[in-house]
């Protein structure tokens, strides 16, 4: 699929991995719609990048809010051919914490944003993608979801987060198999420790320590490196139904 002149939705596109993806796709000639709840950051980024970018405030856990956002994007850009789901939270919580058992409200919040939000955007975008004119391979769209290294080796306190990201991993193949009939590819990226707004708030020494946990290169990942893999997935039609770890060979310790 050609990135130039395509229309991409990036959830969580106002910051972190999502922002890096928006910048990369726009630099390659795509038009991008930022779906995020961070209105100030999203609107500011859209203004900076110009007419190729629009910001739509949307709650991806809410069907009506997301449907309205999709309709808005279609009204402005006319179609959708790429989805990159970056929106997510990493709220920690132990099964048995200082204040007692892990609350179901906490667990459900993480699952709703990271897992249900991913499928919500994917299902509504796919409905629009099937209307696209196929390329020579019969391809109409690409969906790229974001899991985490925690899906495979989650740490203590990451029960909800690991469960949500393991769910994203688990739905990759069945989604790809179903969407193959529509000319839509589905892939998942599982990043390791990347420089995100949450990490940026940590002391410099903590950031350095986290980076040293990575076998090579011994540093935090950059959003631009995540975005580079997004571009490679979009452009390589044989990448389908797979999860790619993007983590410098890190395997997380128990804590």
C-alpha cells in the first residue's frame, strides 16, 4: 500500500508513539486523523502539521463517540485506508495491594481502553475500508494494533495491562484471517520500553536505568523507531497476521 495520499487514523495520536506515527505518515504524504482525548495537544499538533491533519476528540471505549469520529473523518477526507491503534493506559495494580484486592473497576478500565478500544476503532474503520478501491493485490486497508512486551513477560503489578495487551496479541490472527476476505491486513507491534510522556516524567536516572535493561541498543526506544516499523508494515503486503516485538531483545524481569 502506498502511504502517499492515503488516509490514516491514529488513536492516541496526540503524544508518544501515536504522535511519532502521525509525524512520520504525514512526512510521507499521508493525511492523518488524530483520535485522542487530549484536546489541547491534539489540536496543537494538527495545527502545526497543517491541512493534512485533523484532530477529532473521541472516547474510543464508547461506540457512539467513535462512530461520530469516523463519520467526521469520512466527511473531511473521504475515506480511511490505514488505522494505527496507539491509545492505551498502563495503570499499575497488584492482585493484592496495600489497600486490598485489585478492584474490578481498575481492571475493567484498563481492559476497556487497551483492548475494547482497539477492537472498537478497528471494527468501525474496517466497515469503511471495504468501500475502498483495491490495489493490484486486492488490498483495501491496513490495521496496525499496539500490544507490548508485557503481553509475553508482564511484571508484578501489570496484571490488567498484561491481560489487555495479551488480548490484542490473541486477536491478531483471527482478525487477519477474517479481514483477508475484505482485502484488509492486520498486524500488531509489541514495543518494549519506549520514551513516552509517562517515561519522560520520571527522573533522568530512572530513565537511564530502564534503558540499560535493554540488551541492545542499551537505551529507551524512540517513537520515530516505532513509526518506522509502522511504515514498513504498511508498505510490505506480505506482513499480515503477525505480532512483531520491537524491544531490543528485552525480556522483562519479575519486577
